[in-house]
C-alpha cells in the first residue's frame, strides 16, 4: 500500500541546513524512516521551498514510514502543530479516470541522450577517445528545452496538458494554444556521489519544477508514473509527481 507523507523542515537548524543543501544527505534521511531493508524500499521524494522559512518534504513510500527522527533532527520536536502527516495514497489513485483534470507539481531532471556532446568534459572526452559505444546522458539547460522535454512525453505518462483556460481558442505564432503549465524553479546542482569522491565523479543535474493542469488520458499509465516516478535522479529528489483536485469550474 503506498503512502504519501509531508514533513515540516525547520531551516534554521544545523542538521536541516545539511539536508537542504545535499540531495545525497536528504536521500539517506528519507531512507532512515522506512522499516526493513532500505535498498528494498522504493521511495520518491521532493523538497518544496515555496516558503523558504517553512520548507516541506514530500515522500512517497510503499511501506508506512516513521518520520520522528527527521522531526527530532530537522523539525520542531517540542512545538505545537502537526509535525508530519502520512496519508494512504490509494484513495487518490482510485479517483483517476479518463478526462478528469488535476492540478499537478513535478520536480524532474530533464535529460537527453547523445553520442557526441557539444562540449565534452575531460571524463567524457576520455570515454570518446577510448571508443565508448554507450551514449551520454546530458541535462537540458534552457527553459524552452526543459518545457519541450515535458510536453513531448506526456502521452507515455497517461495525460496531456490542456490549453490555459484564459487562452482557450487563441493561438500563438506556431498555431498552438499556450498550455496550462509553467516552470517555477530551475536549479543546477553539483555534489559528490559519496564521501571522498573525486571531483570528476560528481553528480551534476538540472532540476526543474513544473506546475500546471493535466487531463488524464490513460489512468493505468498515470498510476504507474505516480508510483514509479518520472525521469532520472529519483534518489536525489526528482521524479515525484503529485496531484491536487481542482476547484469546481477550474
């Protein structure tokens, strides 16, 4: 049974600053809230920092988690209020039906595969000169490319993005109506894969947060993406797609 959790993070605590600045450290903290063997548990997580004074960590797990360690290390353990919430995800999945619309949010790492990078790093150049046959996975760097990455893949994810409500029936210069989607955050992250990792082995990713409105075309495909995630770098806070019911008439 899947569970979706929301945990409040106190950004002023020393442990919080470590987690907020290191996707690798946050991944370890998330895994620490799961029973059993962490490597056997499938998790997705996303850090939402709309309000930098009250960031929230969202986590999707296959087993029911316990986040008391995160509250003690990086929250407000003695304060009033709900420190974290864990909800059964099944009722939301049961609401998915063709044609139904939801508001959505996704943080993803949009990438492309190529055999010849335009500006190869020393490590990539060494692989090319060594006759590497496997392609390179490179992040999209411009907002236009990142948006196109998303919109061209929605059919395989079980939904589409309709035209923006106030622009329905209007068209831009390409004869396509503007879609109801926006990029709210773009960030380049670079961090070591592990303690003592050489600089050339650092993880480099371009994370992008998308928000908007989607319309379901295939509930089975969408359910699969909700549970398995979208795109690469899932261990580092990418891939978790969340939905919210729209107000009537929206």
